[in-house]
């Protein structure tokens, strides 16, 4: 007799939602994670009363009312609106690209003036019929100023290579808004859990057995025997011992500082778009929850290459990796008692609302099988 109905490998958002739904209908679940904390990349650390996002800024946003109601039934959200800034040398620009941005770039004040300026900028690159790389694609879509001030350096830092070496499809479109609105997301619902993301994860996993500092792959034969079914949310290529090859990722590293001042930058997120600045953004965590502490905590976020021992953040969704992932999906389909989910199990970058929706769908399919 197996002890559990489900072994959930990974205590991140996908695994926590799945575990909760299974538990609600009477299934016995065990959640394990190789890290020393729950929550995956949502994990927050309390630093003198400030909830520090240890794996980069996370802002929950969605236009899916079902998902919004689901998470708010667990913990109230505070209504934080993400309005990041971009810093290029000593000037600040509003994001996303909107009338404030265009006024800061060119001094235009009306949508008609902004459209005309963009048209003029793009016309200089009308000779590019089929863009050969990301740089040509971006110049054709937005012209020189937006590209060089706000896209080029940031993108090259993120991917660790020249924009001329990146495929054009990475930047299929450049979203422009011809209104004075700095709300980064179009979604109706937006916010941060009151008390930080740990409160959300704790609510999802309430009453469910969790074992931390536990690596499934280091004792696979044992863990495969403890439950009837397994949900695996780790790297799918690692699960199959890389037999089809290593999927590629980009990683991040973080440098955190506690400062004895009440405000460092006046905003939660400031992107640094100049290529010579090694980090891509600075996060000031207290602003996510309207903190009034006399001190602050900031994090410098640096793009990084991925290698074993580092955290895989962004899948490299090119032709080669796409073909390799499809091979792994074929292997996964042959695993009768193993499900794969989450950003690593599905080799896909997903917003948090999509992760919740995908986990709910995965459980519904599992329950109805």
C-alpha cells in the first residue's frame, strides 16, 4: 500500500495549487522541495519588516476573474499598480511606452504628434523588408530613439549577446499606448498579497504535509514508491537524465542591500537600459506594500548565464530547444503515473495567473480522468 495519493515535487505556485485542490476532495498529498523554503520563486524573506522578493519582483496581475477570486479567497491583495521607470544614463522614462514616454523623448504633447514622430522614426528603416535580426526588427517597428534608449541595452543584457545576433521573432511587436497612463499591465486585476507571497503559499498548503531540503532526483527510487501518482514541477530534461539533450535557460543573480534611509528611488522597479550598466533593474521592495519603515531594502538584478547549480529562469525558446522539448513531451506522455507542470516541467515562462489557471486545469483533468 502506498502512503499517499499524490507526491508533488516542487512547493512553488503550480504544485501548491494542485496540492490544495487534491486535498479538498480528500486526496492525501505530500509536497517535497529541494530548497529550504516553500513558494519557489515567489518566496519572500522578512528583512526588518520588509517582504523582500528573493527571486525578483513578482506582481500578480490578471484579467481572469475566476483566478483573481481564487487567490483573494485565500489572502487579500493590496491593489498595487505596477508603474516601472526606465533609466537611460541620467534621464528617466515612463513604462510602458505611452504619452509620458513620448513627451520625455521628443516633447510631443498630443497622440497625433506622437504618432507622427513614430512614423517619421520608422520611415528611416522602411528599406528593411525582412528583418534579419532583433535589431532590424525593432528599428522597423519603433525607430531609432525608442530602440536605442529603451530596448537595445536592456535586451542585450537579458540575453547576453548583441541584438544583431538575436533572432527577429523575439520582438514581434512593440506595444505603444497613446494615453498618459503608466500602468504597466492591461489587466483589470492587480496587486500583491497582504503580508507578502509567503502568506499566499501558506494558505494554499495549509494542512498539507511538506518536506523541505528534499531532492526527488537524488532518491528517485524511494520517492516513486510513496505515492500512486506524481506531479513533477522540476526541469523536464533533468527528470529524463538529459537523454534528448540539455534545454537552455537564462538565469539571474541578485545583490541585496539594506539601507538606513527611508526611500532609495521612489518606485518599486527602475529598469536600467544602458548597456554599460551591468544590472537590468533595481527593485525597492517596500513600495510593493506601501511600506513606511525608516529603512529600505533594494535588490540589483543581473542577467546571468545558466549552468548547473544556478536557478533556471527563462527558457530559450528557439527552434533547437523547441524541437528538443517536444522530444521530452513524447517521453513524458509515456509516463503513466507522472504528470508534469510549472514553468520547468512545461519549459515555458508563465505569469502567475496563468500558472494558477494551468494548475487548476491540470487538477480538473486529473480528477476527471
